[in-house]
C-alpha cells in the first residue's frame, strides 16, 4: 500500500479584495488586454519583436501573432516592423500604438479605482447589515 502525499502545496495567495481583468474585444476576438499592452511597451523599449518576446518569455511566433492581430483590428497600425538586411530589421510602436498604450493604462487605472470603490461600498454595506442583525 502506498502512502498518500499529505504535504500541502504552497499556493500563491493573492491579496484580498475585488479583482478583475480587462480585455477589449474586436471583430476577431481580443484586440487589447494587459499582456498585449505590455508587449507593445516592450517593443517600444527594445525596438524588436524578437527581443520583446524574449523579455516576456514568449515565443517570437506568438508575439508576432499578437502584433498581427492588433494591427489587423486597429484602424491604423500599432506596430510597424521592418525586415532584416544590412543592420537588421526591427519594429517600432507607432503614434497610434502609443495612444493605445496610454488609453489602456488610463482605463486600467479607472477600472481598479472602480473595483476599490465597489469593495468599500460592499464592506460598508456588510457592516451595516451586521449592526442591524445585532439590534
């Protein structure tokens, strides 16, 4: 008879409170989200989809597919890539891509403010209900 492993696995405990994620969908599915915005920022930082992907421990192919999806769904390109040659290729975030990054982070901050506010509303509501029960 074998012994069961009774050791508890350590789980990453998230902070208490409301949590949420934001995805902005387009006609083809996800258009923008947290990971895609980070990818855009890394492309801006490194000037390369390959280097941006490596920095995120992501395959180049997956990064390229995400960039291609964003570019297809946007009215204007968010990333422009140039192929290799003398001096190699590269990529840069366009003005439209910069706007998308800025707007997403503003929306993200507003969303988290909303979650904090709603959490406070619920906590006050719970305290009021507990007080009523005691009376």
